[in-house]
C-alpha cells in the first residue's frame, strides 16, 4: 500500500505521454509488458488525450485481481489483497479503499471494449509503471516488499513571517528523522485547522498540494510561496487557521511516516498604521476638480507603499465606501500620486471625476478619502477616514460653449454661450475673450487682466445666462480681427466690482473652434481592400483610401465592414445607424489601415475567414456643417482566407555540460521552427514532476529564453531552478527545453524529454 500512495503523487499517467502528438502515436503500436510478460489483448492499447488505455478485463486479470462488473451502473470493482478499486465508466472520479481519486481521462467504451487508464489501475494495485517514448513501451513491475520503517520527524512548527496574504507568510520548521538513510524526501502538508489527517490520506495528496523538502543532513526551515496550497487544493490566505504536518517518505521499499501536527497558526496582515483624516479646501473658481486642494500626512512607514490614490466620493455614498469598494474603483475615477517621502498636498485637475465616474462640479457635496497602495498585495492597502463634506461654490461662469453660426468670415460667425455665476454680488461684468491657439499654449488670469478693452466683448450681469453672437468688428485678445481659418479658444473673465478689487476669475477654455464656410462635404476616393495575413480575424483585412480633397467640414471617417449576404445594398441610413465601425482620423492625405483582432462587421459579428464582405467609408461631418454625412461606394467583395496553424514540435537530444561552474545545455532544434517564438531552458530538481503545463507557468526569471536561429543550439542555463532556488551542490537536477508557439503555431505540448540526471 505504501507504493500505491507514493506513485499516485507523480500523476495518473506518464508525463512524456501527456503531449504525444497523434501522428507519433499512430507510427508505432503501444506495447504493455507486465513483469517481463507482454500483455495480450483483443483490443490493442490506445492513446486517449495523452493517456494509455487498455481493456478492463485484460489488465485486472493480469494482476490476478478479482473483478465484478455491474452492467446497469457501468461500474467495475476490483479486489486484490487489501485493496479495493472502484471505477465507473465515463467518470473522472475513482475510489481506492473508499478514498476518491481524480482521473484525467475516465474509463470509456471503444469498439465494443471497456478501456481503462493503464497507470491508474497498475499503481492502484501496487505496481510500478515506466514509459519508453521511443519504443512506445509501457513496463509494469511488482515491487519488492518493504524492508524498513522510516521514522517520523518531530518538532513541527509553523510561523507567520510576512504580510503578503498568501503562502509567503508561512514558514515551517521541523527536526529531521533520526535515521535519514531510510528517507527519500519529506513532504510539508498544510491543512485547515480541525481537518483530520492520517498517513494514507497524506500519501494520497496530489503533488501540487504539498511542498517537497530534500534530505540535507540538517533540520529544515521551509518558507512557502505564493502558490502553496492546502491538501484540499485551496490557496493559503489570511484569517484562516492552518496546521502543518510533515510526511517522511521512505526510500525504495521503506515505509513512510506522518508527523504530529504543528500548533495551529492563523495568518494576519500586520497592517501599517491608518492614514489620518484628509483635509480638503475649495481654492479656485473653475467649477471643476481644479477647485479642490487635498492634503494628508503620509504613512509613518512607507516601506511597502508604492503610491497613494485620492477618491472624491459623493457625500451621500460615503457611508458604504470601504476598502473593498476603494480597491474596485476604476483608474479613471481617482487621482494617483507617487509617494515623495513627505506629506502629500496637491490640487486635482479639470478632468478629475468622482468615484461614480461623474466630473466634479459645483453644488454637489463631496467627501475625500486617501488610499495607501501596498506594492505587493491590494488586501494590505490602507484607507483613510473621510474628509469633512466639501461643496464647491463658484463665483465664475459655467457651461461655456462656442459655435460657428454664420458665414460672414468675421466675428458674426461666432456664438458664445455660458451660465452666469450663481452669486454676482461682487461681479461688475463678464468679458468674452477670443484667444488664438497658435499664440497661447495656455492663457492665464494675468494675461486676461492685461487685455485691452477694444480686444474683448463686455457683457453685463443681467439675467442668469448669456447667449451672444459677436459683431463684425470683434477682435481677438491680440487685436486682430476674428476671421475664418484660424483656431481659437474662448475664455470668460468674471470682473470684480469696486467692493471686491483684485477678485477677477477666469473660466476654463472652451473647445477649440475654427470658423469655416459650410459649402458641403467632399468624398473619399481610391477605396481598396486586401487580405494581408492569416490570423483568421480582422488583422487579415487591410483598408486603404485617399482622403477628401477638402476636409474643412469633416470630423473623421468611419470604416464599415458589411457582410454581403445580409445586404443587397447598404445605404447612408444604414451607415449612420451602424454601431460597429473603425474610426480613421483626417490627419494625412490618405489612410492605409490593417484592422485589429477585435474588429467587427456592422452587425456586430467578429470578422472571420470564409465570409464575403464589402467595405464602405462614411465621411462624418463636424459641427461647422449642417448637411448630411457622405457614404462612399462599396469596395470589391473580399473573402478572407486563413492559413492552418501547426502544432509545435519538441527539440530532441537534450544534454548538459559545465563551463566555469555554470550549466550549458545543448539540444537539437525543432524540426519546424517557423511556428516558434522561442525556446525556454529549465533546470528542474530531479524529484519534482514536470510537464508542459508546469513549464508554461514558470516565472520568466527562472528559465533561459533563446530565439530559434535555424541551427542546433548551446545555451547557458539560468542560475536558478524553476522554483527560483539557487542551483547548489548535492542536489540532483534534470534539464528540459520547451518549444513555445508563435501566432502561426499551436501550443500542443512542446516539452522535450529530460536530460540525464546530474549534480554540480
């Protein structure tokens, strides 16, 4: 029974068989040899999803096991000595002595025969299984009876040593077994406190759910990692009690032993002191985020702080604003500032938004929070208390807008609208200032105060709003007459009266406007579409066209991809109503654009091969033109084709050598490199199971990457193994190479056979 549980840890099937391509499996028949005798079956062994399957009755009878078959429930029950195995056809769950075991591939019917996974059945009945990939040979041997008893370790202890909120917080130490000559390795198991554990259950735990400790001759101290899981497969986390156990795994036929449990430990984050209350002030009169000044004291210990976030929350929502909601706020709806080593003080920006996504404005009550962002774990972020309620007031104007309303080629074309200040007690007049954008990257209050009276338009304070068309003699702030073809921004200065000298307030700028004659839109020309790639999506489609000769009244162009089987014709109305299009700007004389993978046709379907499309371009007017948009003629019909992607092919002949104390790996290149992006070279502890899935998950700094170059390669390996540990003397390793697919390939396996075992 000891061998049963050890072997199950390695996985249900031979790892090199996991990713064997169907073409390779078909090239040579699979043979099964049990204790030197070839297993004869009326249905040959087959490979199913990388698992070798054999007829049920043949394999059980070869082990002299008694079997019972229940036709109604499609369940086989096998008895051998003190082991009972139950396997239901079609189910990925089997039982061994009433303990559930997961199968990657269930038993299944094939050509009238019930087929079961070879490795699972063999190891469940105490056999050892080997696999020769080149010979397509499964060898099954009956182990020699156990010869000794490995002793349990003592003094198991667990400590909370970090603040990551995962397995990195947990350290386990124990006293090694008295006689380590009988010990192959140790396994550290973490269970939720209160969970019962015996040796059989401990040995049945999957390899992902324990940590391996090799025999070193010293008492081990093991720091777990972020990926460490409990024996249930759950990630380790805060505010949960855990107990550590250690399994002493016997070497060869020596039996294993289970330690007593460590004292329970509950992980807690030792949070840094809370931020103090945030101070806020209304410092300006822009009527937006620029009016809010925020200050707060930094954390005393900023070691783990990467930055701070400032949240403006409507006062009505602050009672439910907590750390969880703060962590979930979209980045567009808070202000982020780097830590400076000093207390924080800043003004927000005109585009600042509250946590609901609304622009900050006057007349709304807000409270402000600050969040200290932990550099490694959002669960450790620290949220301040709320500020006092702040409601912005504004003695300046609001809702400033400008439009081109005529075609006089002077100030009469410009209409300016705005709401007056809510409190005009200290305002004598408003001054409309037309600013040429080519002369001012910014226009300040000081600039506005110095503008001569002939160069602005004065408006009195009567009424609640102004809507004024300027006159033919209106000038910009530099004294030039307003004219067509010049880009302007408009500002309004609220001028203080005698009771409030020096209190002038300048509004924010309007949108830029260029006055134009609205004589009509011009059409695009030279529309062409082509199939340029083989991604099987919009990236295959290239659209080119020449822009309109006069773009004065054009906002942008819209590229519309139209499936021909849905539209016998495609009208301007269809184009105006289309929600799915690709925008092209008016910059340059032409557009030549390859669409992206997410591009959709006008009906919302992702662009794909095998469908016939026509492309149209909609010329979209800007606000200076009151007429209709303009639709081009359709392009020639195009149907995209896609090149078949090929699976990656593994490298071969992986060997190792030493050079100046480092490991040098040589290998024969993949037989097909056109669909590869790179090779990854891994150094793996010999006792650790390793397959393609594990290879793809290894952190980038723990392997050596090298680009395919058309020749066999010699590569210096990384200085660490796949777990991030330094490569040390006295530990045995193997080397693997993974071929990684590019956009033309399919990542169907790609992991090489290992090199021979070695040590430094």
